[in-house]
C-alpha cells in the first residue's frame, strides 16, 4: 500500500524473510510457473499496517520534527558515548544532550531515538518526523523491526538482535500511544547548505559534547514496560519457546489478558468497567459525566455493556455475539485494518462501518469511520473519478465594442484543397462579431500574422485578448506582439474551457453548421466557411437580441432573402448628407448598444441564477491543503503500457499559496521535484484535504502513501 503513489515496480518475491513480501509475492506471481513445493513450505501471513513509514514531503509538512544523532569515541583509553536531540523551532522543547557512558555508536543512535519518542509521548504527539543520518537506525525500524518481532527478536541467522531492549522499548511507546513515525534520511556532514545540514550538524555537536558533559542517561532508569513478542505459525507448530519475562504473546487472536491490558490503559473504559462490576461502590458523579462525552455515551447504554472474563464487551441485542469495546489507543489501528487491508478493499464509510461493527464498538465510532475514510490518502487519489465541485459563476464587468476579444484555434481538420487544416476563431465579447481565419498550421507565427493582417488592421486594437494556455498563444513571439501593441493578454486556467465560454460555443456552432454543407470528402470546408459566418453575423444573438452585423455597422445585413421578397426597390433610399447619416448612425448605435447592454445584463443574471442552483459556495484559504485533479496523466518509464484505469486521478495534498478570487487559487506542487512548481487552478479542479480535523484530535490517522 505504501508504494501505490510511486512509479516503481516492486518485486516482493526477493524478500523471503518478510511476511509482507511473501504475501504480495504470491499475489504477484500467481500466474507464473512456480514450483508447488515453494508454496507448501511457507505459510503466508497477512500484511500488517506499520507505524513506521518513509518520509513523504506532502504528508510531513508542518509535522513535529526531531533531528537525532548518537556518537561514540575513545578518549584516552575510555569509551564515551553521547546522544543529541534537536527539535525543529524548539517545539516542544529546546535542544538536549545526554551522556550514555561506555556504549557503542549504534547503541547511542537508538538511545537518541528512544529519548525522542519518550518526549513525544509525554507531549501527546501522535505523528512525528525523525531525521537521522544513520541508515542503521532508520532501516531497522522501517524494514527489519516487524520481522524481528515475529522471530522473537532474532536475526535470519537465529542470532539475538543487538540492543533489542532499546528497540523493544521504542516499539512499546509507539504502539501504546498509537504513534505514526516518519523517517527521513539526511546526509551526515553535508556541504550543501540548508535546514537539514544546519540542524544535523547541531545535533552531531550536541552528541559529541553530551558524551563528556551531558545529562547522564541509562536504560535502567526507564520504567519497566511489558515487551511484545510475536510468534509465527511455523514457530507455534514446532513448539518454539518464547521469552517469558513479562512478555505478551501475540497470536492471530487476542487473548483475554491482552484485551484486559489494552482496556486498562484507557481511563474511560476503566471507569465504566469498575462501575459495572460494582455500581454501589463506584457510582458515577455528575462532574465525571459532564467532562467526558464518551463516558456519557457509554453510561447511556450501560445496560448493554457486560464484563466477560474482566473484558468490557457490548451486546446490543440478546442472543448476539459480544463485541469488544475498543480502547482509544487501538482505534486507529483497528480502523486501518478494517479499511486499508487488501481484503477490505478501501470501501466507503458505510461499508467500512458495517464491517467494523461486527466485531467492535466504541463511542462515536461511525463518525470516526467517516472521518478516517475521508482522510485516507489512497482513496483520495482515486475518488471521485471526476471533479464534482461546482463553484458559483463569477460576474464579469460590462464591456463595449471591440474592447475584449476571445481567441481559440480549431483543428486539426481534413486538409482542404487550399491546404488549410486549422482555423483561428476570434469573438468580440460585446458585439458577438465572429471571425474564422483558415490556416495551414497553428503556430505562434501564424497566429500573429492572422491577427495583425485580418483582425487588428480592419477593426482596430482591443484592450484585452483572452485565450487558453496553448503554446501558439504563450510563445515568445506572441508576448512580443502584445508588448508592442500594448494589449493585455489574459490566459485562462488550464483544462477549464468555461473561462473562454463564448469562443468555445462559437466553435461548436460553426462546426455544427459546416458539417451540414461540406462535401463528402470534406475538403471544401474553408470554401463554405465565409457563408456560415455570414449566417451567424446576420442572426440576432440570444444574449443581445441584436445581430452582430448591426452591432458593428449600425444597419441590417442585406441577404438574398431581402432581394427576393422585400417589396420596393432597394436602390430607392432616402437621400442623406454625410452629416445627417453620421448623426442618425450615432443615434441608432447608441440605442442599439443600450438595448444590447440591458439584454446582456438580464441574460448574465439568468445564466448565473440557473448555474448557481447546484453550485457550492465553499471557499478555500491560503495555507489549506488540497488535492488537484490530474487531467493529463504524466509519462511513465515503465517497460510496458500502463492502463489509465489503474492510475490515480488526484495528486496531493498540495498547499495553497495564493488566492486571487473565490475560484482562482495558486498551489505549490512538488511530486518528487527538487524545486516546487506553482500552478494556477480553478476551484472546480481541487478538493479540500479532509485529514486536518482528525489530526488535530490526535485519535485516528490516515494511511500514508510513500
């Protein structure tokens, strides 16, 4: 599951010592020719959800971060070891240094991690990023610890793991407090400047100084904690002995002693269990019930709670199997098993809750399941299949003739007999005048020539030109054209064609009319194109109620229909002087523009009211983390073709760094890059990351993608 966000092909069959590797290798090679005895000699176990995960920048941003280091050196024949811990921004405490006595450097590295975990647990930190320059420490937790626990803290050569008491203590703290620990490798004594170098060098200096003058620290000073030893089915079948000194044996099913121990760590469950065992001696006080919503909920259903062998269970109906009342520290892990495991299929909130309630119960379980599913990083990459957010339609200011243009290329089309394959569409936002200019290609040079020779030279220069971010509009030659002419170029957000709605609608209208007149070989489309434009210009526009030709010229276009059926002689017109014609033309145009503006205003309000009926008015803020819908899948270096059906649709979570309007945001995208990319996106292309509320509560965690 941790590799689903990476473009790698994992070959799990190479690691035969890992239960996760064996299980996934069997799924991966199920169609290959494999010896049957290889499957008979090893039994497969289910992959386990781990609390130790690799560093992922998008996930770990803003997380409590600790830089740790340990050292050991010989001074005048005496072995001295030290440990240093530096917290980013001195949160939750200032730098620390410790004297460990005559220990090895590996012992010092793990001791520094144990000290860090102890401090994190005392400050109720549930998610933590540990930065270290020791591959031994990092890989021991991320790769080997689960196998050591299954093998009774023995290596593959059946030798005891060195410093197993330190690993044991670290794992106990992480498990008891339901921590998620992320691990980042930093280069030791790096020459590249930056935060990692500065803090790692400071930690290294603290460890060396701590070996001589730091606060004394020994493992024996720690409070005794029960150790956990997991045994495999093979060890159980062969009668392998497990250590017996205050250890809990984890088998595929929890024992009553395990459940008692876990529930005893939850003060609320301990209180309700004590009350149920003896209600008269241990009654509830009003202050206890008012201070805890979980306790109030459990108190309201106490007639359904029972103690079975000392374990608190929930029996909603008679003659039904009892369900375990889960302590708070184990709820996150149980949610991960019920939602993230391959056999559960990353179902939705309802299906996950129905599965989980068959075996477990705790207060507000349904709400926790819903929040967990919303924040699952795997589900967020694939669901929904398409963006479903609908931001309110934004109002645009009123324009006037030829002040704002929208341009777009259409093609490729069948190459005509004149050699044309594309046409450039130009639309005036106010008059709705349409120009379609055929061309053999759609390069930036061709765009500049068509605009200069056929648009600007005939109708004058506009104030603003709106277009998409195609290379034919963003190339350097176009930037020079806009700069020389003093025209403001407005580029719309990628993959949001509604920003150029007028020109997109004209393209559709032109194509719809052309296909009714072109010949069978479709090579005369550029010959029929001027006649189609004539029909569009002479037809009253739906928004203005006035034909574009009349908006531009102040008179109606004379069509063949007028010559055939209009009574009277068209040549007999009222005699005008130049002054009279201009004055009447000005009056007619003013009346026409006023009429058109009123219709445009009324049409815009009607469209906005209709569109906003299903719109969501949820705005985002700078600093929010969002998922961005990937319209175009990136190229992959896989040796075979990857199906789009199995590729994630969403990337993230990314951080919003700028907000231009309620619908336009700028996000910072990293995706493995050394330098982040800033991209403008529309509100309909992003969705809010839902994991922040649960992380603030510190109760449940989403599954990470590494």
